[in-house]
């Protein structure tokens, strides 16, 4: 009886928390030009294969919404949902699989899986995947490869042994020009990038994540993928989104750009309309994750 009452209490607490937090974010559908709910995004996924959630890494409300979207996506499309993460590298896929299968401890998983310092923000998604037998994709390039490219450019990858390419996308890796390059240089304040080597590293990350997602889609027909990454990788459908579409023009993608904004009380949605299919503005008054 006590256990039953505890479960009811926890359910009520979760519902109250969800109700409270709902006042700290707003979701806008760019195509429909109106505010919508998470449920509307989930419904739109009926005709899509991949949902990109472009996050600010330290946005606690954004992390809450990621978990909500993941849960609703998997419950709406049971046995047809997977999670893909920038936050884990392709070479730790075995550690992720072992943890999800209950074969290794969380301590070992965090250490040997090289989890980010703010792993607590992604833990709810990992634990939900573990409890519901949902696949998780370690999507990004390991730091040793990105550091090598930053020092020597993409050409340095040709020196790596064949076995390394179990964890890397095939060459050549395109260094996207145009708008993506302009955004990148703007972000760096127009500073010199060491013959574009830093930008080449950015493209390595994009290419690796796109390759990881596409490889999974090819092996898992009909599965819908929720991809989490920093929003620079997917805003304006550039970066990882563009590389995924280039690799697989038939893939249907929806993307979210989520961030805190000082104009939360009265957002100028028109200012953000080019960023994604959906714009999520979160309340800057809420404490950040770290």
C-alpha cells in the first residue's frame, strides 16, 4: 500500500513539475506561423525520418524538452525510435550497448564511454532508452581525430590505419562553403583559422554525425531518429543536416532550434524563422545547467 501511494505521489509531482515548467518555454512552428505544443511536433514526425534538436548545451529547459520529446516520440512510434547523440563518440558504441544491456555499471559507462561533464543532463534519455530497449547511437568523431584535423587538416586522416575508419566517415569530407562558412567565421569574430583547419574539424564532426545517422537508417528501416547536437550543427539546415541530405537525399528531416532569449516574454519569431522548422525559446530567468 505504501509503495502504491508513493508511486501516486511521484506521478502527481511529475505532472505538477511539467505544468510548472511549461510556462518557461514557447514552441513556434515556422511553416504554420503559430505557437504549438510538443505533441504537434510528434504528430509531424509521422512523415519524417529524423528529428534534429539543436540545443544550447547549458540550457536546462532545453534538456527537459529533449527528454519529453524522446519519451513521446518512442511512445507514439513504439519499437520505431532511436536516439543519436553528438555527446558520445563512435568508438564508444560498445560501451553504450553494454550499458543499455545492463552488462556494465554506470560508473564504468561514464568513465569508459567518456561521457561529457554535464552527463546528468542526458542521463534521463539514456536511462529511458535502457528501460525501454531503445537503441542509442554514439554519433560524433572522437577527440583524437578532431585534434589531429585541427593540427594537420583533413588530409591527415589519410595517414590513419584502415581500422580507424570503422569510426570515421569515408573520404573525402566536404568542407561546406557559402552560408555555413560565413556563419563559422562570424562566430569566431573573423579571426584567422589556421588555413581553415578549425573549420575542417567542424566539418569532420558534421560528416561523422551524418554518416552515423545514415548508416543506422540504412540498417534499421522505418526507425525514427532523434538527433541531439549543439544547434550550430543544424541551424538553417546546414552542417550535419546538409551532410545527411547530401548522403541520403531521400531522408525526411525536421529540425528544432532551441535557445534562451532575452525576448522570451514577447518573441520576435520572424527574426528566427530561418533557423529551423520549429523554434523553441526558453526563459533566460531559469537557472542554466552549468
